[in-house]
C-alpha cells in the first residue's frame, strides 16, 4: 500500500488543475525563445577587486524572474559551441573587460541572438575596439529611466566615449550626462553591475526588453503580517484583519505555534490562537508557516482547521529556498539572496516573483519597515517605485508585534500606490510533510493526515470553512486526496 501511494503522488500533482498554472501576478515572464530557453552568462571574475561579493551569483539570481535556464562560464574557457547553443548570452565584466578569443567575439557578433553586455563589458556593445574604458564610483546619482528619476549608487560605472544608438537609461546628475543603458538591435548594454537598490530594479526591468517578453503580469502588492504567535496581541491582529477586509485587501500572515515570550509570560490559549487564525482565513487572510515551524507542528494547525498555503524563508545567511525542517513547499515569501563565499548569503534587490530551488516560487519581501532603506526612503516611496515598473511584486512586511495603529499606518502607506493586497491562494500552494500534503486553489481543499490505523480526510470550501470529514484509506507516510467538489 505504501509503495503504491508513493508512486501515485507525483502523477496526481502533475495532472491536478490545482498545480497546472498560476494567475498572472504569480507568473514569471516567458522569453520570446520559450520557457525552455537557455541563457549563458560569460564573466571575467566572480568578484570585484577587494570584494567578497559574488557578482555573477547576483546576476544569475536576478535572471530568476524570467523562465530561462541559466548557465555560467568564465570568459577564458567559454567555447564557440557553448555560445551558439545558448538562446541568450550575457557578458559580464566584473573587474575588467572579459578576455574573449577572436572566434568567440565573432560568434557573438554574427549570431543575431540577443546579447547583453554588463559592467566593464559594455564597451563590447559599441562598434570598433576603442580605448579601454574607465570606471567611476557614483553615489546618489540621478538616473532618468522609464519617465521618472531614480536615485542610486553605481560601483563601478563604466564610462564609454561613444554615443549609443538607442539610449534606455541616462545619468543626469552628477554632470555631465552619460548613458547607463542602451541597445543596438539585439545588443544591449548596462554600464554598471546590478548592486542592491534602484540599479537592480532598472536592470530587472530591462530584462523584459532583452528577452522580448510579450506578456508581463500587472504590478501587484502582497502584505505579510509577520510572526503572529500565541504571545501576540490577538485583539490588535483581529482589528487589522477587519481593516484589511473592509478595504477588500487580501493578506498573508506568517505563524508559529510556540511563543518567543520570556518564561513566566502567559500566551493566549491554543483554542483562542486557532480561532483568531480561522477568523483571518475567512476574512481574506492566508496562513504562512514561519521558519521556526517543523513538520510535526503542521498537523495541529490542520486539526484546528487552519490551512497553511506557503512558507516564510529563513533569514540571516540562508539561501533563498532552503526548506523548513521536514517541509517542502511550492511558494515561499522572503528576502531574496544569492550565494556568497563559503556558504554565506548576499542580499539581492528583487522586484518580482523569482525562481527558487526545487521549482519553488519566491515572493520577495522587498518593502520592510525594519530595513534601513525603507526607514530612510519610506514605504510609500518604495511601493510607488515598484508599481511604476513592469510585472513587479511589492512584498510589504507588517510586523505583528507592532501596535495596531502602527500596523494600520504601514498598510495605509503601502496603499498610497493604488494597489490592493493580492490573494496568496492564487500561487502554487502545495505543502508537503511526512504528516500530510496540503494543496488547492480557490476550490474545496482536502488533505489526509495519518492517525493510527486510518487517515482522516478533511475538506474546506473556498472560504476555508471546514465542511466535512470522513474515513479514508489506511494511513501511509505521505498521502494526498485531491478533488474539486
């Protein structure tokens, strides 16, 4: 019996309409060459001089907004065959102009495929060899892009002498005016490296042109009420739920079952905690598992009628899609990070849903009142910037430990951009543990939880109301019941 169930689960997941697609706001754009296309990143070195930041990993991570397979190759070793085999090529000059042999240069020039040149390599996007470019470090530079001014740091900014054919982004301050990005037919150039901040936002937006994306999702906003637990203020949270519901906003709330309060502090009883979460579910709230949650803690949530739809990523030096203890999942919310030296992580400014490991969809938490950039610039300004670009997702953190008025102020600031909170239930929302597999999307939800010699089946309607239960087949390590009723 156990072997039969383990064999059938992948087939059910693959064929289920629940898992076959996502609404537009959770879709990663498809390039003109198709979702099976490949992108080759050619680079000179991984890091700038006297820096430990792996710039190639940052670039590769930002490419995760597009449905393309990314491969990397050092310029000294790349072959003509590898260049010809790729649908798209990105040449990154991290510390110098990449050394490419004449056959490789000729393959790039004659292929007719889209080629982007970044950083020191931007000189290669201009006709002729020309003198070696020079680099500058620009801080608080003003850049004109997509009809608005952006403030950013550029380190390095590679100065090229020629005037490009079709400027896309222009530095207007400090003087003189210079070009940050341009294109010439299928050739694109970005005369810097995408560092955290606005330069990464512009680079990510330019990728849509580079890949000739035909359809982009509309800008979206995702609220995450972060870290609600039995020690939180239940009344303040319930008021916030009502505030969201009154304005038609959907939101997510990340939860853990154990309170971090000091010993001797009395948390709310389990019954009250679960009742508040059920109330949130029926008023537009979608439950997310905190990184502290383990697989054995999922069943108490299910038994109480609380259905988690996604997981929150661990922070503090962990990779973007590292799974929680004993839990795998289809969608995660968290800070986007790239792999750094010796297993460390480095921050990446992401503007849209991204690809994580093991086919996980990652919703970026890119607007956080606890972050220095958000504190300095303001929530409304950051959400507005994201909303002005194509296919973006503003992930706004609303700390559950804030008093109600401060939580409400955070929501009001984010809403000034004119976006409403998106419903997380539209994302790929399966969660699998050794205790259960949960899945569904705006339909009746069913899951199986082992219990002694039999498995209990519990269903929820589209409003997450528990509608029935019955006895299923004998319990196995993992079992799933998918249906639309």
